C-alpha cells in the first residue's frame, strides 16, 4: 500500500506531553520509517509492515484537543453517560465474580442475544454456537477477520473516504487495498454516490473481499438496496467476500433503512457481519464487538482471535447480553437523540462558513472548507484546534491520497448539547479571524 498515512503523519504535529514536547518535536523531522533503521549489529528491529502506516490521526486529534483545551468534535465517543441499566448489569457481573476468562469466542449469553437480535432486526438465522466470535471491539473483529481470510497478494476493495483503520488492517493482513471513490453530494441534501464502472474495475481474480461500512463513517451515507444489490452481484460474479462494518446500524435519520448485506439473496455464505456495543450503547471504552460469519470462516476467525486476545472482557459481555435485551424504544430514542444533536451542530457549522454534507446515518458530519481559503485540511484543522479551540479530523485521513481530502474536515456530534453549544460559540470566531 502506498505510504499514505506515513506521509500525512509528517504533516500533523504530534500532541506532546508538556514534559516530552522537545523530544517529540525532534521526532517530527524523522522519517516515518526511521524505526526500520538497523541496530548496531545491522539487524532491523521493526517489521516493514509498520512503516506503511502511522498512528491514527483521529486519536491524535483527541490528544491535540486535550493539549490545547479544545472542544473535542474529532473522535467518535459520547461525552454523556451510558445507559444506567447496562452499567448496573456490568457492576452486577463483577460482583457475581464473572471475572475470569469467558469462553474464547464469547460468553454464551451474549452470543445467544446477538443471534436473537440479528433475527429480529435483519431476519437472519444465526447459529450462536458456530457462527459468532465475540472480540475486543469491532476493531479486533475486523482485523481478526482480515487476518483469517487474506493471503499475500489478495486485494481488498474499500470505498473512500474510509474509516482509517481499514488501510492498516489490510496492510497487516498482507492484502492490498483497492480504493473506489464515494463522491460528495452535488446538491443540498443529496447523496454520496459511487460510479458503477469504477467499482466493477476494482474487482478481478485477485479480489478476496470488499469492506463495506454502512451507515458510513465519515460520510454518513447509508447504502441503499439497489447499491447493495449491485455490490452483491459483483461479489457473486467474482466470488468475493463482503466484510461489513455495521456498528452504526441503529443511528439512522429521516426514516432511512439499514440493510445488512448478509440478508441479501446469495450473500449468506460470503458475508462477515461486524458489529459491536461501542456506538449503540455508548460504551466505546468497553471493547466488546463481534463478527458473524459462516462456520468455516468463523473457525478461522476464532483461531486468530484466540491467539490475539484470548477473549473480550467477561463481565462486560454479560452486560452486553442485557444491552441487547433493551426494548425497541431504546433504539428509537438513540436515533432521535442523535438527530437532535446533528440538527444542533449543522446550523452552527453552516453559519461559521462550512458547507455541510447532511448525514443519513452515523454521528459525523463531513464538511467542505473551501470557503476559508486555507492551503489544506491539515493547516485548517491545526488552526481550528489551536486558535479557535475546536478539534475536528482532517479529511485527508480518510483518503489514500491526501489531496483528495484537502478540502474536507469531519466533525463528530455524539456530544452533550452544552458541548455542541460551546463548539458553536467558539466557531463564531472563525469568520472574524481569517488566516493570514
Ligand atoms: C466505522 C467504524 N468501525 C469501527 C469503529 C471502532 O469500533 P469498536 O469500538 O467497536 O472497536 C469505529 C469507531 O469510530 C468506526 O467508526
């Protein structure tokens, strides 16, 4: 994979701790592959793979927000409490001494709940004994899946802009990512779209899988049935797996419908469905996610997962079973709460001069920053966090080639109303202080 993240990393200044600021500054000048320098004996201590990507820009922006006292609209985690019922369930599980390793592929109660809810939400029958692997977050479910299915030389199709983990995930699993563009809406309230021919050209005999994230981070796109059917047809024609990241399944606006790829005819045997607790239950720190796949693929995922992590946190898996038993109203309230937050932040962004691409799902808004006249997204994000006091994510971190995202930044609105108010208040300074 081209060195996208490495080159970008050189441009984003790391947020150093106060004490280590000097040494961290010195690090900025070093090549991203400096770790591959030989030891005195001539041995390379580090894996070549690691030189092809760098730390997450999203997580780095959170550190920058802390350093500059900025309102953090960069990383996608709620700043409001998780539901009381599931916190109680976690406390009870710890008190009841569910404190040792769970079964490596997941606590039975949680796997049963996942299987039951996939039936309720998507009409899919899943065998909880043979087709589910509970992991440390959907992050681990994704990398375990890719490690389980990819060989060197395999290609993985990814829509871009993409959630930044997918690039390094592909590199680590030995696969080569092939990117297909999602193009921003050209009209107010329009959709992000892709070109059918461009997608078809990305598929060939080397294609092992397509990674599909719907509802999508960062665009907020929710793939429609005709789009999913088109992707399905290509998967069947080229004998390709679909690995779907559906962690924003329940965060949908204006009656938009989430359709799981696995529910489409012809996809049951070639889909790995990834989901987790982080976003639906506002517990990003719990690290509980899962991969649902046909038995043969599940066996391979379970092997990788076992040797990577042994298992996800046992008491939190028990609380996960409680979470998945919450009534339908919980999910309706969750989506409505995020609609209110979206409609809270977007006018503030528009008033400040951003062009907003209205999300149909998930809890981010991608924006166009052309009106501000900055050189690129990195210099703009830096100005915003340091001078205005609001952290966003530079658009280039979602693209293979940084220039493709140079006019975009992403804001997360999974925040309390007062956080969004404070961000809006600070953003009002943006017009008054144009760049020099
Ligand atoms: C698309 C997407 N997938 C996965 C994750 C991480 O999920 P988890 O906390 O389950 O590892 C995120 C987090 O922002 C995300 O946006």
